[in-house]
C-alpha cells in the first residue's frame, strides 16, 4: 500500500470497545416494545444530535416516560464508563503520525458516545467524520465523500480500517478507497479479493511499509 497519505479508522470495535454486550439501545427498544422500529430509530440516533429524551415522549404513554428515561440514562452511563482502548491503539496511531500519515476517524456513532472518543483519544485525529454530525451512516458512499472533501485527499491516497465487512470494507470499496478489515478472531495478515485482513492494528504498520 504505497503512496497512501490518510489512514481512516472506524472507532467502536476497531480502536476501542465496550466491555460486555452493547445493550443500551437494544434493551431500550426491546423494553419499549418497538423492536420493529429499531432500524428507523437507530438511523435517527446515529444521524442526528437529537437526544433520545426527545424521541421517547413520541412513542411512550406519558406515565412511562420518567421510568424509561431513568433506565436509559443509567444504562448509557454504564456503557460509556466501560469503554476501553485496545492495547495497541495509542501506539499505532502515534507511530502513524511519526511516519507523517494523517489520520481520521469515520464512524457510525450516536452523540452520547462521542464522550468516549474525547476522553480516550483527545485531539488525536486530524479529521473526524461522525455520523451524528454529518447525517450519514456507513456504508453510504456519501460519508466517505465527506472525508475526501474535508481532507482534500483523493480516494487512492486513503486507507479505510474497520471491523465491519459491510460498513467499512464494502463502504470504502463503494467510494474507491482501499479497505483493511480488522478481524481480531484471526492471527494473520490475509490478502482477500479486494481487501486485506489483519488481526490487530499493529499489523497495519507492516502492510503500510
């Protein structure tokens, strides 16, 4: 992967993770008996800064609002407090900067979880394209176009690194960006048709040589 200038990273389950299951929104939707609307509500939460406190009143009886807001806020706080960096994340990002790469975050992320980014990786990324700020979610080609527009780099100068085959790998390919898939269940660097798979971010340093 020569002539690359910008390395773009997914955040959750690529750079950092939540301990245990991601239950906050899923449990909330289930408790509210609105699992059939999960896709719709997930898109609203990921593509806007509208807090869920402003959404719940539209879908709950008035006598249930306070109860579920209390449950939601506690579950959300517990999840945010449990976020942790993968051991190699900071050192790899620092090493890339030392090699004069620019680095970016491009993530499907709801507004409350940005706190984790600001706490764990403050002032780290040269560019940030976050779904809740731009109103788009991966794998939509337009969110990758946002990255190209704000960075002024062309697609062939960018690498997309992420754990999702659909959102990160296929999304990047749709935008003509070379993808690297992070598969932590593996142990090897594997060349697939159309993308490379790595088992840790450290291996990214090897394939960028």
